C-alpha cells in the first residue's frame, strides 16, 4: 500500500508522514530530501542550478541513499552523512530551481518508483499522488495557512539555534509556494482523489491519527 502525502512547504508533511509510517509500521520516503541532496552536490561541485541535463547527469552519477533509523531518516551522499547539510539556507534557497527541471524530475521519479515498487510506504513530496504514484491507495494534500507555516519553520530554526527573521521566512514560504505551484513540470496540485487536510490549529498527533485511520480503511 502507498500513502501519498503532498502539499506546500512547511505544512508539516515530513513530521506527519514519519508519524503515519511509524504508526502503520511501514517505510517512509522523503522525496524532498532527494531533491535537496542533489542541490547540495550541485552547489559543492559547482554545477549550475539552471542546467537541467547536467543536474540529471549528476543525479545519475551520485544517487542519494536514505536510511530509516530510530533517530529519523539519515541522508547519505557519496558516503557522507548530509542529513543536516541539506536543510541549510543555501540549499533551501536553490532547491526549487533544481526541482523545476524536467530532466531532473524524470530521474527522481524513476528512482522513487523503484524504491517503492516493493512493500508498503508512506511517501511525501509535491507530485506523489499526481505523478509518481497516481494509483496510491491513500492520497492526502496537507496544507496550512502561510502564517502558520512560516511560524512553524521559524520555531524549528530557532530551536536549532539559528537567528532568523519571521518576516523573511514568511516571504520565503510564499516564494517557494509560487515556484512549486507555477512551474511547468509537475507543479504542486491537489491530485485527483486526494483528501485535503488543513492542519492550521490542529495538533500533529491528531493529523497523524486521521491519516493512519484512512490508511487502515482506505475505502471509508
Ligand atoms: O519538502 P521539501 O521542502 O524538503 O522540498 C524541497 C524542494 O523540493 C521544494 O522546493 C519542492 C521540491 N520537491 C518537489 O518538487 N517534488 C517532490 N516530490 C518533493 C520536493
């Protein structure tokens, strides 16, 4: 069974998807981490973020690997643990441009399908229910207001000891919403058959419980 969770930046997808996977006892695939890891190598190797074919070649050459462990998902690239590095501001600023290239998406979608071919998975991203796995048994579009998403992201960065301005984060959330929804290749959309879950003001455990219940009884 596949549970596809899509939605805009900061809707809480990864926390929710991880929780749903733990509750169901199945694997979790964070597709955003795959685009982030590619962005990180591109920045480190000086591959221009506007060169789709070169980025796709880089993705083929350096496949990212994701390991589910007790402390969450570890992201490994060329043998390095890049779990933290892929969340840094420079990667976050460049990833939308990298993810917009059709050549990059073709490469990533093929790898995501291959990973999820066997077994049960909870997968989060932007195009999982619409492109990667339109046949997913459960499809959720997770969202929240821009203010709420900016507040959550701000709290997360402050907890990591970063000094950040809430206003700048709100602007960045809006910019990424626009970039992800308006790109030509697989824009962020509510997939056919997806249930829209607005998490504004709802606790994360409630959201996890609701989606896990949908997965236990997909036809309900
Ligand atoms: O969910 P996230 O913030 O880690 O995603 C990082 C970027 O990757 C974001 O700009 C959208 C893009 N992305 C995508 O285009 N398709 C996916 N399936 C997952 C992420």
